[in-house]
C-alpha cells in the first residue's frame, strides 16, 4: 500500500470558525499538502455516534451507537480494517471510544491506553485518552501539541498508511 492518509477530527469546532482559528491547518490546504472536507453530522449528533459513522459509513440507526453512553465493539466494516486488508499500517491518537469501536471493548485503562499490535486486523498502533472525570470542575483534555506530536511519532516510527488524530479542543 503506497498511499498515506492522516485524518484530523476536531470535535466541536463550528465550520464558521475553522479558517479563523486554524491558520496552520488551512496553510497546508492552501499549499496543496492537505485537503479540507465537510460533511453533515448524523443524528443524534453526539460524539460517539458521529465517530462510529465516520469510520463505518453507516448511520447510528444501522450501527447501533446512539450516544456516548452506548459504546461497544462495532460489527460493521470500518476504515481501519479495510486499510489492514490492503496491507497497510494503521494508527490512532484519539479518545478511547475509537479503541472500543474498532479494537476491543470494554476499554482497559492499563492494557488499552497505549498499544502496538502489528498483527491487529484494525488498529496497529493506538494511543488513547479518556475524559473520565470531565465536567464543570475538570475541563481538561489532552493538549493538541501532545496529540499532534504523538501522531507524528507514530508516523515516523511505524510508517502509518492511515492515521487518525481526534481532539476535543
């Protein structure tokens, strides 16, 4: 597999703010090094439902994930599995939902927070975070600098054909 793709999912950013707030990413688009796509959110437009639909191409009504409290190992074909079938190497630096949807469920905070599984049929190299405890008094999410650095590290170390970065900036 000769082609490479990095998907950057920035959750919760209104389209109207994109050009104003993400000049560095827009610069990659202007230089031809990246492309920008928009799509209409599925309903319900809750994070987990959208993540599942992004990678399976089917609606929540079909894959069954209807919200953040309804996360499980999906049975539909997904992008990671298709890249693996084509001989590619995959990586993810994302919320733990992605690991649960496409690798294994339930998420184990010790086993699954970071893994390298070259023989996996889906995600070969995963670095995951949770938002356990997130709320009004704890609004911390991982730094975008750390997330981008981690994905870059995976690309350089493992030659990813497909990598995804997800942030909740």
